[in-house]
C-alpha cells in the first residue's frame, strides 16, 4: 500500500489498493497510482487489461454498471470519493469524462451541447452563459471554427470537431480533472494531431488522465505513464523513463511491440 501524501500540492488524485469487478470477474487488482496535478498521465496496456475500468473508477462511473463493484480508495485532494457522505454527482462535476467516440447530443445545437451540463445545474440563458460557452470552446480550440455556426446541430461538424465539442462540454462545468478514454481512436491523423495539441494545452488549467492504445501518442502528450497488464499495474513513472528505460521486462516487450 502506498502512503497517502497529505499536503502534497502536486498530487491531485490517488488510487489506493483499488480493485474492481464485473460480476465475479476481477478486472483490476490492487492498483496504487498517483496522479499529479496539472500534468498528463497516460494509461497504456493491451485490450482488456483494465484501462477504461480504471479511469471510470476515478469518477465513480464504474458503479453505474449493475454488476460492477470495487474496493479500495480513490482520493481527490486527499478525500475518498467513495466515502458514503460524498455525492457521486459532485464527483463527476469535478472529474469530467471524454469518451472514445464523439457523442454530441444529436438534437442540440453546438451552443446547447456546451451549455447542457450548465443548464442542468440551474444556469440561465444570458450573457454569463454566453461567455462560458465561448470560453469553453476557446479552451477546446474550436471557437474560431464554429463561432458563426453555433445554432447548427452538434452532429453537423466533423468527427474531430465533435470530439473537441465534447471536450468543451466537459470544460464548461469547470472540472478539476479531465479523463479521456481513447479520445482519438475514431479520428483521422489530422484531427488526432489537433486533439493531441489540445491535451498538452489543457494541463495548464486541468489535470488530465488519458487512456490510449497508441504508444507514440502516449510518448508525445504525457508527462507520466502507467502500464497495466491483466488488471495489474506493472510499471509507473515519468513517460521518458518508461519509454527509454523501462524497469520491467514486460513493459519493454509491450512498448517494443512484442505483444499486445
């Protein structure tokens, strides 16, 4: 078990002895991982190793699956998000999620897609909402491309733009952490490059955790990398160290393409 680093301003989240199941199948086994503030942490590993389950445990989305359960702790600013007194809705406001495939709300305009979460928590139409929508689209590097088309459907723009729209939707709620589950897997290389640049920019204001199957992408965008295999954390460290000097032979085999 790792120490709880109370008072460490550079530490945003921790998983402590985190295990997870779907029914009787265990998919995560005692994961101990530190997530640094204002940094990008990449989660890599072969399909089925528990990457997506891990990040879904970081904002309590795992528990939305009827057969799912977990044990251990997840700390956000040193507070256990699974404490009975903690509201999971508030956790998901603080820890946003961007999914594998762009999923703008099809019946909503670009503007309303960004504003949707804000309206759910009581935001009213007006200048303040307009400013938040604009700022969110700017942070997602999408404003200049859509500023004249805000009334058009969110599904009317390209796949890469839709993914940035989903990022803007997450940003609008002013989360502290943004989780990304293979956000580029459905995108072409040009759109992927834009998302990667955006991820690097986002760490100025947010803590980012990104699941990716793309080794080159992990090396380009992340500061830290965690390698998961068969539900266990094999190795974690600075991305440069993981890719240039892995300590575990299994990590080296995966990075060099010998399996996975």
